[in-house]
């Protein structure tokens, strides 16, 4: 229960920082991932984030309906429909990047350096066995993307 409480508390910090930009934490993370890997497919996103199809579809629906992501028709091969950020999506990601970094700073301050190290190590240890069994746990690598989120 304490791990779930910590997860909800951290999510609330990100949500509160991102709220003025009209974007949620999951939406921001998806825009960041798509921006770093575009064009990409839904299957690739699901694999990277260890998400099931229905969860990913629901999460993508919101950012597609906002006009932040679009299908790249000229790269479709009949089996997949690649997606990429629109100019509005790129701008939203850049606009909200400072809020994401502020949330990261708040979380780091609350956890302290040792807490951050312990948490990241725990995520690495837990994610590996679950990922091989198909659970919905994902670990993201640090990126040089301007809005990179970890």
C-alpha cells in the first residue's frame, strides 16, 4: 500500500505542475516518447512502456483528439499506422517541459538524493523480471530530448 501511495503522490505532483499547460502526466510522457522515436507505431510504444492495447488506445485517443499527434500515412505499410507529433504537439511538449522539470525537482527534493537513487534502483530491479513476463512495467532510458521525462 505504501508503494501505491508513493506512486499516487508522485503522480499528483506531476499533474499539478502540468495542469496550467492543459496536459496530464501520461499525455506528456507519451508526447515525449513519440517525439524521441517518431515516426513510431502503437505496437512499439506498447512494447516500450509495457502497456496493453486498450490502455494505450485510451491514452493515445486523448492526444490525437487534441491534435498533438497524427498518423503518418505515407509511411503506413498496411499492417501498421505510424504516428508522429504535429507542430502543435511539439509546441505543447516544449511549453510544458519546464513544468515537467519543476515536478521532477519537487519529487527529488521530497525524496532526497538517497531516496531517488533507491527508487530508481528499485524500478530497474522490479521492471526486468516483470517485463520478461509481459507485465505492464516499463523503464525508460534518459534522453537528450529537450523535454525528456524519466
